[in-house]
C-alpha cells in the first residue's frame, strides 16, 4: 500500500479558550496526487481540518502525520513544504509589497536562517509567475490587484514553494464567475505540475468540486461521508426518498 | 556654525543624523507591524529607567534606561501572545505604569540637579551630546543593520502577513521578539538626543511618511531613514537659526514632512 501523504488518526481539535472541540475523532488518509473536496455547513470544521493538517492548530488528541512526519514535532519543516491558501487572506490596497516579493517570500521558510534565495530559487519563482500567467504583474503592488489576481499570486507561491500538498480554503470564494473558472484552471495546472495532493475546502459548488475524485462531508466536526462524489449524491437522494 | 564651536556642533549634528537613521529603520518595522504605540511605551519605560538613575545618582542613567526599555520588550511580546490581545492594547495598558514609575523616581530623586536632569530626560539635550555617545549610536546602528540583514527575509515575511509567514514555515515569534528588543535599545539610546517625549515622533513620522510614497517594502527601508535624516537635519538647522530647542524642532520637521507626504502621496490618487 502506498505511503499516505496525509494521515489523521482519531484527531480531536479545539481552538484555544473553546470548551467544545471543533473536530471529533477525525480519521483521514490522503494519497499522492489525490484531489479531495471538503464540504459542509459553516462551522462544521472544514477550515479547522486544514489548520490541523499544517499544524497551525495543534490536535488535542490523536495523531497527524504529513509525508510520514509528525506535524506536532516537525510543524515548521512541514509548513515550509505545504502550500496553504487561507480563506480570509486578502491584501489591502496599502500593502507595501510587490507581487514578485510576495511570491518570493513563499520560499523563505524552506531555505532556513541566514540564507537568501539561490539562483535556482529565483528561477523557480520566475517560472511560477509564468505558469500562473501573472508575469506582467510581477512589479505591481499586491494590494492593487483584484481578488482573482491575488488568488493567482497565492497559487504562484505554491509553485515557488514546490509544495506537494495544497491546502486550499475556499479558493474561489468572493470571485466573479470568470475569475472562478480561471482560478480553478490554474489550481488544476498547479496540481499537475507539482504532482500534488490537494485538500480543497468549499461550501459552494463549481469546477473545483466537480473535478474532485473524493468528497468528504463534515457536520458538527465529524465526518459524515468520505467517498466518491457519486456515492454521496446517491446517498442524499436515497435520504430524500 | 551659528556662533557655536565645531566641537559642539559636530557631535550634535552626527548624533541627530544617526538618530534619524535609527528611528527611521525601526519606525518602518513598527508602523508596518501596527505597533506604533510601541515607541511610546518603550520611551516611557526608558524614561522610568533614566529617572531611577537620577534617583540613585548613577554616573550614566543610559544603562538603566536601556535595561527598563529592554525589560519592557521582554514582557510585552510574551504578554501579548499569552493574553491573545493585540500587542497595541497590551502596550496601551503598560505605558501608564512606566510613566507613573518615572514620575515617582523623579519625585524621590535628590533635589540637586533634578531640574535639568528631568527636563533633559523629557526633552533631550542634543547640545550636550559627546563624541563617545556618537560612537555608541554608531555601534547600535551597526548592530541594527546586522540584525536586519541577518533576519531580513524572516522580517519581510512577517511584515507581509504574520499568519502567512507562519503557514510557510517561518518561526515568527523569535523574529517579532527580536524586533521588540531592537526597538527597545534604539529608543533608550536615542532618548538622550530627542528626549523621552519626542522619540515617538522620530520613530513614527518619517516612517509613516515613507509609506506614503512607495509600495516596495525594501525601498521603504531606504526611504524611512533618509526621511529621518532630512527631518533631523532640518530640525537641527531651524533650531540653530531660530534659537529653538533641537529635539522639538526635529519633531516639528518630522511632522511637517509627514503632512506634506500625506498630501502629495501618489497612493491617494485614484487608479484610472
């Protein structure tokens, strides 16, 4: 059996100060190259799942491993190799960073203290901008871009990072229909280029969900379905009958 | 120059310029990290330390000023993390304590020399600066530049977005604590030139003015100290020409520069 990219075993998680856990006994196994969509109502634990996978929120019970390493023990090392697109992250117009610098900052965690990006890093950053189709935006201030363009910049960061695991939280939320299609296409390109596993959270339909091979449904911090999209649809239909 | 001997003018001028550079650099950090009140809290802590020095009649109260300022930095960062409060809120809660301590120490200080000593703590005494103090400022500037270069990329990631930096594997906590520490030392050392009340102006105004002009954070780290130098130089010349206190003249120059930058800022133009 192939080694899992992500493995969660009976994981509970709670935000600091919260008395009630946000995740309850979650067990998930993701393999290389899989695209898994995570759906569910607001507050179901979808975003929490992504934060637990990259270690930003420590599990209160159970085990989380990514690429065979413990997230609890090697969180920083792993996060430098995981691309995470947070749902609420949008740069305000006054943000004093150019697009190229935002993409470059994605490799800083990976290269470690007291070192600056090498020639190879800079080449990869240039290639990332080109693959995502934002080469012409490289010298523009990030805060001056549209929401869709900012999402593309974050996807270019994933390429620059050479990440093999993408954690995408509502990557097409608040975008117009054309931008949604555009971002969905780039997510596919990035996944293909990196041969990456992707965990995509969404509470709306759309191309990103339709392409998913597997769908996990969350409700109240628990997994209520984990399987192919078609199986869930059949189950929901059966419930309606 | 203006009837003053060069052995007084030169250290004063050099001291002012060095403080302009140092405060500009630190200001770029604290303004972007939305910790503007940090300079305020640090300067009051340094004031309290220096006041304790006056009370104890130590030869050089600067070291106590540095100790208090650094101790504040050591408390503020972990306290903000621990309480999950905005660092600015913690700073706001902290500074009245240090101000009160400063006033208590001054109140208990021996009466001889207290008037000029206390005033110099509050308003600075640029004309009293010595070449030894200029060397101290140069040393601190060299150390600050080394820290900025050594941890430059981690700082840039932190200044872009703390959560994004943490999510891409940067250890943001030691980097932000290093910023607090650096600001504490710079505030305490610069206080002798500008005084405890005006160091805040020197740290915030030139940096805020720089943010009005450019979008590239790396250019801001060049522009903010350059504007700090311009403010210091302008304040220095105005003070000599009009016989005004130097620290206050520098602060007024910084404010004027900030006002002009805000009015003329290309960032305020609408994108057509």
